[in-house]
DNA sequence: GTCTATATTCGGATAGAC
DNA sequence: GTCTATCCGAATATAGAC
């Protein structure tokens, strides 16, 4: 039972170090030292360094897939509110993972498993824009998508304080006549 | 006259490569090969790799200092519009430099010359929030600041199309009753 | 000012014993 | 499953000739 615990411990430590020093700023040596094992042990549990990060962000990626699938079933009238609240809930739940993904972008967008991420964020963007074809709505959606992500990464406030403020600013910016 | 041209050429090439492959993704070898000189020549003109990037973003940094100084003289009534338009004009003018700064953040925020950048963006943030003390206004300002930066970095549209859309979404989001 | 050659450090990854 | 030892490549930076 020590076996499985080592793997979990690697993920825990790597998550902390990647968050604090960035992915490139954290070496296998750093992780091994903190875990109290050798680099070889790291690479017994994970094929390579990238695989550690992939494992860390996998739950967030799955949640994004679920959200996009759910939005596909929402009609045009409710799409903006559903996309805004769904996205904000998602990034607040996975703040650390969002920070990690932004840290390694765009390098990881070439990873096969992350190539599909483009389509996912594009679907989300369309939801923010209320499925409008107007470029101005498209741009506004991008501003909010990027801005909300930036805030959950940098801001130290907790989600209880952030959530209503984020929802409010997104609604003002994206839904006409709602302020 | 070849002397000064080599330095300029290094900056030109480094700007391209940093933009395309990122700062860490570009080695001195890469730059030297593209310029057609040796790594040693690079380090004759610049003390180290970081100095090349600092030189590239210096004009943008100066413009930000100027903008913040200008905003200090604007009264509360006009501060939000002045901050919004000033910031958007700035980042549209220095799109490449903004992308570079975001690429190397937060590592470079520890650089002495860039430590002051925190105060600068904080002043800008206060302007976006209309100098309000309400945390919700603070958060909304952060969303717009980060979102606008994200768009000028990623979006391929030209500034003629981006500028009015960015100003419009920022005004809707930040200035009550103006949509 | 520019070069070649090299020092040095560091990082990811592998081999093979236990 | 975990270790020690080691390899290999990459990258920044320096030394010294021209």
C-alpha cells in the first residue's frame, strides 16, 4: 500500500511546486527532494515530466468537457447565463489547475490530448457571446473569458467573495440592459 | 556603422523569436544563428540574455509610466474613461511587448526594474475602478485589465477592429448605466 | 567587434543492482 | 518499487585569439 501512496505524494508535491515556481521552474530533482525519493522513482510512476502535469490537470479538463456538453443543450435565450455561471464555477473549483494550464500554454496546446481544448474554449466563447455572429460580441466574450481566468489565478480573495462579483461584471458586460 | 547595426539586428531577431517561441523557448544559439553571428557577439552587446528582453520592452514600460502619471491629474469624474482608453491605446500600440511581458511573468516581476511595475498596474487598476473602495469594483477592474491584455495578445484582428469593441465592453462593464 | 573553443551547470532520462 | 550511478543534450556564459 506504500506503492499507491508514493504516486499520490508525487502529485501532491508537484502540484505545490508547479504552482509556486512554474512548470519549467520546477525540476524533477526539486520534486524528488521534496517527496524524499529519487528522480528514478518519479519516472517509474510517470513516463516523463509532462505526464505529471497532465495527471494534475486531468480532472479540470474532464469538467470542461462536461460543461461544454451541457451547454450544447441550452437554448439561445439562456445560453449566456448558463455559460457565464458554468465557467465561473468551474474555474473557481479548479483555480490551481487553471493557473497551471495558463502557465504552460501554448506549448501544451500542441499535445494531442490538449489540441481538443481549442474547440472546447471556442464553444465556451460562443456561449459567452450568446451565439452571436457579431465580431464585437466575439471580442467581448474573449475579454471576459480571459479576464475571469486572470482573476482566479492572481487574486487572493476566496470564492465566496469572487463569485458574485465575477458573475455581476460578466452579466453587465455581455448581457445588454441587465445592469 | 556595422557595429550599431548588429545590436539593432539582434533586437529585431530576438523580438521575432521570443514572440514566436517564447523567451525560454528561444536560446542564444537560435538568435545567433538567425542574426548570422556567434553567441559571444550577442553577449558582447548585451550583458546576458535577460538584458535583451529588457531592452525590447523598455519603450512599453516608459509609456506605462507616462500613462499613470497622466492619470494622476485626472479628476474622479473622468478617471474611468481616461484609464480605459489610455490602457487600450497603450496595449494596442505595444501588442508584441505586452505578450512578451506576460510570457515571462512572474519571473521578471522580481527584477528590480520591474518590481515598480506592480505599483503601475495597481494605479491603473484603481483608475479602472473609478477610485472606488468597493471590492466588487476592484474585481471588475481586474477582469477587464486582464481580459483586454489577453485579447490583444491572442486575437489576430487588427487594432482598427479591436479598439472600439474593447472600449465598448470596458465601458459597459465598468461604468454603470452607460450601455 | 567578432570569432572559436570551452567551461560549467543543469535538466530529463536510462541502466542495472537490490 | 526504489535505489545509485551515469549518460546525454542543451543552455548560459567566459577565455582568449584575431
